[in-house]
C-alpha cells in the first residue's frame, strides 16, 4: 500500500505545525498531512505527507515515512523516502532504508541501514524498492 499525500487546502494559513502527536501519545495507522507536523510521542504505521515532519527527541516512529523534509532528533525504525532532505540530529537513532537526494547526519547521531542517494525529482518515487 502506497498512500498518496493529501492535497493542500485552497488556502493554508502559516500557523506552525498542522498536526502534533504529543509526548505520551501513541498513534497507530496512517498520518497524512500537508505543511508541517511534529511527533513527540509514538507512531506505528505510515506517514504520507507533503511538507516537513519534525521528530522530537523523545519520539519513536516504527514504519514507513514519505515526506518532503524529515528532521529527526528521536528514533525511527523503518523506511524513509524524503523528496528534499533528511537531517539526523545529535542523539537521534535511525535504523532505516533511506531514499533522498540529501542526507545530513550530525556528529553524535546514529544511522544504521541502507542509503539510496537520488536526484531530487526521483526521491519521492516510493514505488522503487529500497532494500
């Protein structure tokens, strides 16, 4: 199953994150958004979005993530497709297959997995296999 990110609303005010999963909250299923979202709790399932996902230092994500930009300070275990870039911040733990045109792994971050560096136009092609 490869869900499509939601289409943007006709008018979108710039008010910060459109979605937040707070610390102590557990979400299971498909998270779909346009704009910006932040996870500080636990998410098990899929994220399919047009925009930026910010994963806080206490957050844990297990599953598939497809976004434009991913900023990770917490834990991710799964598959990552980022159309623009992935930033893995100090203290973050990422165990994943990553497909993106740009990856930044900060000193003190942990990355284990497979990396497929692609042109920006090809990064969101989730139909492609990432092993």
